[in-house]
C-alpha cells in the first residue's frame, strides 16, 4: 500500500483524495468498513515572495512565501533586519518592528515568541549548506492552524540556509520583504476503520498515520 500511495499528496488536493480512496479500497479488500471523514483546512494559492537587501550591500535572494501568512504591501515591507538565532529573551529584546531571521522549523513556541516580541515579519531557513539553486528545491512552508489561532498572522518567507548564512556573514542591516498569496479553503480527508480485537472489547487501541 505504501508503494501504491508513494506520490505527492498534499492535504486538500486531488492527489490526497485519490490516496484516501485507495486506502479505503485496501481496507474493504481486507473485510473492513472504511469511513471517509471530510474537514475544511486553510490554504493559499498564487503565492509569491521576494527578499532584497538594501543596506549595507544590495542583493536579492530567492524565497518562498509562507502559505496563510499575512500579505505585505504591494511594494513590500521595508525594515531593519535582525538574526535572532535561538530566539531567546535577549535575542528578541530589540526585535520589535524588525524583519527577523530565525533558526529551524517555525513551531508554535517560537511563533508565540515572535508575536510577543512585536516583530514585523519573519524569515526561516531550510535545506543544507551545500544546496545550490541548480540542484535543490526551495521548500514551501505554511502557517498551520495552531499558529493561525494565535491572532493576526505575520508575513513570512523561507530561504535556503546558504543564503541565510550569507545574510548573517555580510551583516545585512536593512531589507525589503514582499509576500503575497490568496487564501482559500480546501477539503481534506481522514480514512477510519475499526479492527475488532479478541478480548471482547475491554480495551481499545488507536493507531494513526
């Protein structure tokens, strides 16, 4: 089954629906009753982003827009740049109103810190230091629902780790970030089934994937 559904199947896409139908069919062949549960999820399309360094040097870097993040003005958001590394209290002490670069994946505790610090926008990094535009894709990221529930979203973008290192090494001080996307609602699916046990129903075991 894993070989059969080993294709890209992002949530809310026709490919995800196809995979759900294939899983339901496999369960039916095993003599089980499968149920499809649908639910709405936030998403975005027509996503675009640009990042320019304005001071003390001029350069542009390839970035991708965080889906479901806030849009900047059409001309972009210009502001002071700050690398906050571990996003500690000391790192974020002077982050208010700035466009900040953070380490690692944007999880809920980190996002809460950025909101509380009053940053203007965030940039994450991904990939490997050896990645080049010729031999690697720039990851697409999304603000997931737990983050969206924290309040008005921030504008956000993602760039290659090698470019992030250059920003820090060359001491980028002022940047312009432009992020644009159109929010949409999509329908995602869960496939559920019950496998009867042999203990008379005294215990229940839940497995998810």
